[in-house]
C-alpha cells in the first residue's frame, strides 16, 4: 500500500499518544503511579488509536489487552480509557453489528476478569464496563445506520436521475421516429404525385405535343400544389428539429377531416379515389385520426408508385363509441407485402397503428388488388 495514504493515521496516532502521555492522572488509593511500563502502555494505546480506522479488529484487541494490564497493575485512571471507547466505536462503524457486539462482550469479560484479579470487588465496576462498552457500540451503530440511510437516499437519487435521463432519451428517440414517419408519409405521397404527373406530361409532350396545352397546365398545377405541400412539411419538420427549447410553429397534425382533401389531390394526380365515410368521424380522437390519415396517405402513395390500378377505394367508418375502421383497396394486380426491416411503408404503418391501440392488416385482396385495413376496437 502507498505509504502516503497512512499519514492521517500516523498523525492521529501521534496526537493521541501526545495527549495520553502529557495528561497527568493522579494515582487512586491503593494504586501505583505510572512507571516505564505504564508510559509504554500509553504509547501503545495511542498507536492503537492510529490503527483503528484501517485495522479496527486489531486495534480493539490491542486496546482490550492494554486496558486489562492497566486494571491489573492498578495504574491511575485517565484518558487511556477513552481509547477503549474509540476502539469499540470504530469497530462498530467499520465492521458489522455482530462483530462490534462480539468485541464489546470480549472487552467486558476481559476487563471484568482483570478487575477481579486486581482485587476489585462488587458489581459497580462490572456495571461501568457494561454500560461503557454498550454505549460505544450502540452509538456507533446508530451512526452506521444513519450513514446507510443517507447512502440509500443518495443511491435512490442517482437511480431516479438515471431513470429521468433514460426517459428523456426514450422520448427523444420516439419523437425522432415520429418525425421520420411523418416525413416519409407526407414526402413520399407528394413525390409520388409529382412523379406520376411529370411522367404524364413527358409522355404527352413526346406523343401529342399539339394537345399538351390544357392537360399540361392541369398537370403542372397538381405538381405545383404537391411540391408546395412537400416543401411546407419539410420546413415544419426542420423547424421542429432546429428548435430545442420552444415548440416550433407548424400546421396542426392531419386527421380524419383531411382525408377528403387527400382523396381529391390523389384523384387530381391521376388515380381515381372513391371515398366512403360512415358515422361521426369528426369525433374520432386526434391521435387515432392522425394514424388513420397516415394509413390512407401511405396506401394511396403505394398505389401510385407500385400498382397499375386505375381506381382506389377508401372507406372510413366510426360508430361514435371509439371504434374506427379504415380500408384502402385498389383494382390493380396483387402486390406482395413489404418485408420486415424496411422501417417505413407498411411496416411503419403497422407500428404507428399499434402504438395508438389499433391493429393493421395488409395484403392481396380476395377479389384482386391490394387491401390495407386498420381498425381500432374502441371502448370494451
């Protein structure tokens, strides 16, 4: 062990030795004055005090033996008795309750036997030894219990802080995932619309340039609207990501009210959408309405991008008691479901719907085409 770590113990031992040797103690009747052995015992007691923190068992054993010799030799009482109390207190503080009680009992027995050997009679001295050792052990035990209680409070505070940090990281991760999903849903739909319209304009210009006037203008209008929506959504997302302290200004999240407009823009993009609405869909909770909107948006985007369908069917139902049903189908050829691991598309929709308490199914429809069905069961 590094010797530099012992200097506090050496200092404590030197101070204790100085106090014990320098403090006079008058001899009691029938006793003897301090001689060379007595002073040697005082020096040893001071050394034991210095060892108490690092070697509590050895210090308690040494002090017990020294005090027993003091009693047998009938040396005068003095500060040397404090070393026994210190040794037991440190033993209780640094070890366990059982070790401390054992040490106190051993010191009581040894000192009581030494008192009998020295010719002391009666129970007074034994009672003093018993009370003295018990006070040392119980006092240190109370301090140890207090220390453990404070350590427990600090550990619980650290655990709570770690829990808060983990919760904050989890919320940040969830918010990033939500932003990524919203960005994918909105941008993918807008870009699919732009792609379809741009392809139609290019095809028309290459085949029938003389008839491109009105049709081209309509297609370019759809492209302008879709690209504007994409840019607005991107600007809102970037504002949220930039602003770390205040909620950025952005358009409210879409819900069931916006599904009709979505059907109109998709129809303008070249895919006829038949929308059927049943029940009080305005009463659908906002979080479920947003998920339903994203289901319709992603499904129509997939039809535009991956299907040769000419029409799509969107059905939205609500019974006013919490049950919501969204179905999106098309009349194109059957398509495979997106495989796991993509993190977007159907996989992302299934996670989004599941996080709001719903269930999503997607796959080839029995009568052809592809069918996406999301349902929220409502209150039991």
